[in-house]
C-alpha cells in the first residue's frame, strides 16, 4: 500500500534532463602527472588553459610532474610560524610600539584611569 507522498520514477535531488541543443561541451585536454613513487595521475583540463607544471599525487601526496622520467622531488616543508612571527614580518618594532601605546591609551580611556 502506497501513500500519496511518493513520486515514482524520480530520486531525491534529481534534476530535469538537459537538452543537447542548449549547451555545448567544453573542449578538454587530458594531462598525465607522475610522482617519485611511480603513481600516474590523469586529469582533464579545459583545452585553452595551460596545465600546471606540478600536481599533488592523490595516492601518496608527493608532488607530481608531467615528465615520467624525471618527476619532481619531495617538497621542502616550511617550519611552523607563530602569529607573532607573521606580525614581525609585516611591522617594524617602532610600529609595534606605537600600536601598543595606542591600544593601551584606548583601554585606559575606557576604564577612566591614567
């Protein structure tokens, strides 16, 4: 016995079929990449876009290149930087002291102290 809420012949999330006269498929190119472990990865890219020189291998995570005989080496891991290290790259010590003095003055003004 079925209830009245069932739509037969359709699944949840299905979309109406596309009519072939309304769209044209984009021309694509297939590009192969190889990593140091010998894994081959094939990706499809739009034909008028230049393929990236390096692609991450989905199996092992190593960088992969388009030359099967000479794949790229392991990527050098950057050391972890703290938030303070990034701030020191952007600001000089004098700028940091000026910002700190401004923030302390605003805090003292809000508290009503000198």
